[in-house]
C-alpha cells in the first residue's frame, strides 16, 4: 500500500500480525466503543469495552481519560488477549484538554496559523500525559451557515483560511514523531460537505454540485492530508443523495486513491447505523457492508461490522482484501504511536492542571482572536485610571465563557470572569456589577439596577452573548439575535446616556442591527476559553491592541442567510451606483451587503495598505503548471500612534472562465505588527493553485485557464486596491 508520503511504514510487522489474526480479531480492530462519555445517543459501553478487549475483539475506545483508567484497559488488551494488540484511546479535544483555548471559529479570527498550532501543542501534551492517543480534531467544515451550531468548531466560510489553519493544527498535534510523549494523532473532520446542511439544521441534507464540492469543501481536507493527518472522520450528512458514510466516490475515490491517504477513516458516532434511518441501508448488516466497501475503516459505537462481518465475508458481500486493508491502516497508526513498544502511560508524568505557560498561551491566543467591530469616537481602549466602572450583563460575572466541546478541564478549571478581570485591571476603580437579565428568558426585572449603576459610572461594560449550550452540535438556531432580553438591556443602558461599550461572547455570527447604532464600541470576544476574562480586559484596557478579523460574514438579518463574500456575480448583480434598478439580485426590504464583511476588524491605531505590485504583468498557463509563481508585493504602514497588528489580505478574481468564478477568493494573508510610523512590505507568491480551479466536467480536473485576473489587496474582503495579471 502506498500513500502521499511514499511506501507505507511497518509493512512487514503489519503483514505478520494480520497473518496471525482470525477474521473475528480483524473485525475487532475495526470496532470503537465508548467508555462512559455522553457525546451522542445511547449510553456508555463500559462493560462491553472490558469484555471485548479481553477477547481481542476491540480496536479503540473513546471517552476514557486519565492514565489510571487507560492503563487499566490497556493491560486487559495487551496482557489478557491472545495477540496483545494495544488499544487506541480517543477523545474530542477540540480546543483544549485542561487548558481551554478560544473556540475554533475564534481562532480563525486570529488570521494566524500559530494560534491553532499553539492550542494543539498544549492540548497534545496534556492529553497524551492523560493516556490519550488521538483527538477528533481539527474540524475543517467550510460553512455559509451561521444558524448551524457547529460553525463554532469551524474556521468559517473560506476554504483557503480553513486549509491554512487545519494544516497548522494537524502538524502541531502530531509533530515529527507520533510516538513522542507530547503528541497525539489528529483527525480531519467531517468528510465531507457537512457545513452545507440545508437551513443550517444539523445532520440535514447536503445537495452539492461537483464544482462546489471540489472548490469549497474539499480544499481544507486536501491540506490536512498533505500535512500528514493520521485519520479522517466521515460526515453525518448525505452528499447529493448518498450518505457520506457510504460514499465510495469521496471516501475511496478522492481521499484514498486520488490523494493517496494512507491513514484510516473512522465513522462518526453511530454514523454507520444511521445509514438505516437515511433509508440507504436495509438493516445493520447492510449498513456494515455499505460503509466498509465505501471506505470506512473503523466503526464508532455501533457494532454492525463486528456483529455481521463474518457472515458478510462468507457471503462475499465484503472482501478479505478490503478487511485486511482496513486493519492494516489501523495497525499502522498504533505502530506509529509507539503503542506496541510502550502501551502504557507513565502515571508519574501526568499533567493534572493547566500550567502557568499554558494559561499564558491561552490568554494570548484569546486576546489575539478578538475582533473590534466598532469604536466610534475612540471609546476604547479604557483607562485603568477610570474612577468608576459598571460591569453588567448576563455574562459579566459568568464562567460560561469556555464554549462548546470542552474537555475535562471545564469541571475543575472554569473561565476567569470578566468582572474579576476588570477589577484586577483597574484596581483603583470603583466597580459595580449587576447582571440585568439572564442569558435566556424574558425577565427584565433586573434592568433598573443595571441602569442605576450605569448612570453612576464613568464607563459601563455590557457583556452579552450566547450560553455555550446553544452553540455547537445539535444547536441550530432559527433566530440569530441575542437571546432572551439582552437587547432590552442594551437599549436601557444606551438610554441612560452614559458612555458604554458592548462585549460579545458567542459561538456564531449574530444579528446586531437592532442595537448596533446605539453602541459606541463593540468588541467581538467569542467564547474565549479558560483565560477569557483576563484576555477581554487586556483588550478593553489596551494592554493588547485588537488585530483579529472576521473569518465569517455577519448578516444584517437571518433572512439574508446565506450571505458570504466569495459569492458568484450572477447575470444581474446589484450595483450600488444604480440602486433604483429593479431587476437585479437584491432584497426589496434590506440594504445590500452584510452587517460586517469577511475580514473586517478595527484597531486602536490606523493603517494604510498600498496598491499591489506584480513581479510580472503576465505569465503563461504552462509556466504556472510547471511551478512558476508571480510575486505580489504590497506595502503597509501604521499611520496611528499605537503599536498594532494589521492583517494584509490578498484576493483574486478570475474575470472570465469556462466555469463561473467567485467575485473574490482569498489567496493570501499575513498578520504583521508595526510600531507607529513603521512600514513593511508583505509579499505573496501566486501560482497555479491560486489562479486555477477544479472544473466540474464529467471527468473533474484542476485547470489553469488563460485570461485576466484582478489581484486585490487590503484589510477585508472589500479591498479595492488592485492590479491585473494576464495569464496567456
């Protein structure tokens, strides 16, 4: 078997082991059971885990944590089963184990691959010391759906940004040696197009064209495979009528054959069993057959391959060659992790709490990911010498700032509250607090107390947003406004006539148009993690100058969804200069464009981004295909009086193509730190991958076509400085 990296390792060891295995033991390697976790329907399978491990009929366990538990199970598998094949322990470590980093959507707002990389490094060290080998992360589902709760786990709406961040996180989780005591195997999920769920309803239908599949949803997964990701997880959704868990075209044809992926594919929680509910499989045996033949190598929680595999093999409905291939892929990862040599975790070296450096990294990451949406009159930053402050809102003193999919650290290591952090940042200030309203619910009885505090204070900080429980999996919202009576609280504070700022803590883009005009300043803090309060205070008081950018469009209203920057032009585009035109693509009752565009984000200083210059005005398509690149150079200057960060962004527009192209495609970004008056030149290479696209013909292929390309540079998707490159 060969892969993207050449001849697969451990061939002789794997061949020898497979040769000694019974069919039942082979099927056992394909089985993953849950210990006691609660990540899906059903209950933990603790008793079954021990029984099957002892019989050598189990390959992996999820939701077991701590070296005492993992070593206990591992000893059963290694010392009591016939062949002593070690178990693989996995867990959803999405943005931290003990130390919770910002949610992945927030990390994407950093526009800095080092942010997810640092999360992965800390998470891997903490998790591996606790007996874990494998995380079901990163998620790289591109989505245009803010209603979809799992947008919190994604990198937003752009495939290039998702790809850069996913590759960085994979490399950081896995390092150069998976057997190292501070590294774990990564999992690229969910393959594929899960982010395209109709209406944003989780698990819903995805009807996707080949063009959109290839150009929007697949690129982050290709980047993860190129980065060496060890595993891939199948998606819950259908792909144009075929459930992803039973789609040989994507799981085998694209992933394993076209891309040469030599890791293994794991199902999602009961994803194999759900083929029956989809109406695609007749029963459990049929579901097992379809999934294995399509390319699924390990079945999570449901047990159809283990239960029916022997009969399926005898009847010729699955092949021994395919079964052995799946087993070999799983065993290869166990060898790479060093589990055959060192199956047990050193209990004396366990990390039991966030370390000082880990907390510092989480705090830095959280502040780096915050986005200043609005700052009229330079209300921010606040002065630490302010005499009196009011901190109000349902999240002002709340620890519900960790976000969705939090690992064991949530129980023992809650988030630092905004109230506590403000008091620490402004020790001389008189700080008052009142929640005003609850996060959800319509009780407004507490608003008068909050207003009284605001009237008496020099400055009020209003902390509003979403509780974590209404973000993440199975958390679709039909309304994107602030829940409960939080909007009424903002209105009442605004009516008090005193200075105030709004801090948003949330897991998705929200609609803010009904109160945005009344708020002088708005800071998007997302769900920032363990060090949430400190990071928010760092930005509010200017210890950190915000430099994050939106990785996803904020709509004006939910009726505008989906709205995203990299859309097609249509044959009748809306033109602002001709706003009285009727027969164009627009809403009659809504201003054109989003509330906040992709890439938007302000700073406490100002920047100018110059026009791009090209190293060549033209290049041939043949040269591009041979690896030639054109360099784009753009100058950026800090024109303000504070040191700050700017994200220089490069967009491409293919003006005429045989397949309609988006009006903009992000193809480069660089975050730079500049002192007042300082300037630098940022350089981007443009090659075939940046100027070409996947053509959705009967035989899909990547192509670079002759024509003109507008090259835009700026600090958001509305960048207007451009040069034209001609491909001949």
